[in-house]
C-alpha cells in the first residue's frame, strides 16, 4: 500500500472540542488536510519541539527519545496507519542495529516523536478519503504561498502585547517563561523576536 507523505500545517484549538487542540497534517503533494484532535499535553509537546525550545526538565516525549537514543534505537518514520471509530492509530518505524521494528502509538505521540527526530510522517489513501478535507481558502494559492501567510498572520496577532518591550527585555522574559514551563507564552515571545529579526534583515 502506497504511503502518502504529510507535514504539519497548523496547531490550534479544536473548534469542536473546546478543551482540546487540533494538529492539521497536510498532504505534501496535494491540497488535502487531515485534522487530528489531540490533548493539551500532546499539543504542548509538539509545539515545544517545533519551536526548538529546551525545557529545563525533559518532557515525557524528550525522555522517551533520550531512552531510545541511549539504546541505539532511531525512529526512522511515523505512519498514521488506521482510523477506527473516529480514532487515528499510528506506529513508529524504528531502526535498531539495522533491524526494523514497529511500535504502536497514539497519533499525537507519534507526531510529537516525529518532530523530535525530524523524520517523515506518512498515511494511506483510505485514511485521507475517510477523514481528509480540502480547505476552500487554500485552493486560491499554492501550499508554498499559504504557509508563510499563516505564519505572518500569527506573528501579527501576537506582536501587540510585546510591542513596547525591547529585544533584550523579551529575551529575558522568554528565559523566565521557559523556566516556568509556560511554553504557549514562550512560543508567542519567540514569534515576536523572530518577526523583529526578519524585519531588521529586510531593512
């Protein structure tokens, strides 16, 4: 069965589940999107790895990766391989001394591990047919055009609360919130600093 490569398009609050989040996986060579509802802890684990943050203490997924690394096990790819009763199932494809083994996983945990290993995420056609959606607002432009646009919109939304603080003040605040493990606020500050850096480079 042919595997279809996916990438993370967005991570946001779930519209249908107020206390949860949704990670939107996008078909790399297509326009279909696969929304997967995940918990707050898993969303934090994915966001921390995507932003390249270093928690003062390892999160559960960091601990699992450290344990795998310690024993010479590498996650080569993640496959979202089934959809049963509305629940996505996944597996970690691991390499241990040249021997390929597979580990069952929740899709949210699998994605969190994929971000940490920088490995590809795949799914199958029957899953995209059953649960995939094609967003109307993305039909007007290519994926390459839409992703920077989403990034700019996010930066614009979070710029105002920090606009009256200097770069050094924001850097100090970033260190404090990471130490306090407030990763959502840390992501906002990181976006503001990155936006300012980009503006300075363009000027």
